[in-house]
C-alpha cells in the first residue's frame, strides 16, 4: 500500500515538489554558509520523495542549543512559507475524502518544514 501511495504522490505533484527542494538544496550548497540549510532542504526533499512509510524523529546526535537559533533563522528566511504551502495543500486535500491520506503527508511535511534542525527522516521502504 505504501508503494501505491508513493506512486500516486509522485504522479500528482510529489516528484515536482521533491525536485524543487533538491534544486534549492543544490543552490544553497554553492555557498559555504548555506550548507546547513542545504542539508535541511535535502531532508525535506527526501520526505517529499517518499512520504508514505517515512517517519520524522528527533536527532540522536547532540546538537546542543544551536538548533534553536538555526530553526528561528529557518522560519524567518523561508520555512514559514514552506509551512504555509504544506498546510494549504493539506487542508485542500482533507476537504475530499480520498485526499485524507495525502493531506496527512502534507501535515507531516509541514511539521518538518517549520523546524527541521534537530530532526531526522527515517525512510522505510
């Protein structure tokens, strides 16, 4: 069922969204300052590529208190708009009965896109 859900997700815009996140990640890697942000956009892109069966968990590596200011900067410089985008499409998909599983995936991505520092994406194939 996960494979069918992911194939439908890719067909109806998930692949395009993942490519957008990967393109943003490549653009941010071009600068040294943007590498931490590129890792987070790549993480969201992976979740966008394979949302059904993926889990978002807290990072096991000790990041200390640096993740709080990084998440604040993330929200100010684009995370809020990514969050709004996923919330908007999640609500639209929840209006239809058949779109509820896809809306859940958008809400999962919205949580990650609001504060990605300190979280990992675990893909279960």
